C-alpha cells in the first residue's frame, strides 16, 4: 500500500457560510464550490491538501451526516494512492472497511 498524499479532509457543517468565513480568516484560499438541491460544498486549500466543507440542506440528510445538536464533524479523509484496488485489498486484510463510493478524479 502506498499513500501518495493527503488529498482532502471532508467536514460536515451546519453553516457553510460561517465556516467559509472562518477558514478565509485563517488564511485558507477558497477553491471549487458546488450547490445542489441537497447540499452545498466548498473546498479550501490548506498547503498541498484541501478542506472540504459540506452543508447538507435536507433535514433528514443533515441529521444522518451531522448528527443531532452537532455544528461540525470530520466525515472523511481522502488519500491519493498508487493502486486503489491493491490498497482496498490490503486495508480489508487489516480489518478496515471503507464506506461510501470509491471515487477517482484527476487534477485536484
């Protein structure tokens, strides 16, 4: 297994605008943003990695992903790897079960 680099840390938040202001005040540079019917997403560069902030808009989705009474929580950590299938196999042999879809993308 070869982890090449940390790509991003995904944080579920209750108020994307407030968190975006905080990250900007801390000097993180805004990047991609996406608004959908069910959620809003914004990326902020932090060194070579990104912080992804995600605000679920649907109340049921918000409860599921954020939890009751929470303002923010780290939901996932994404790494760039050399061989995704080999990495998944090795992680499974160590008892680690990834959740969610396995995504691949270039350029970020």
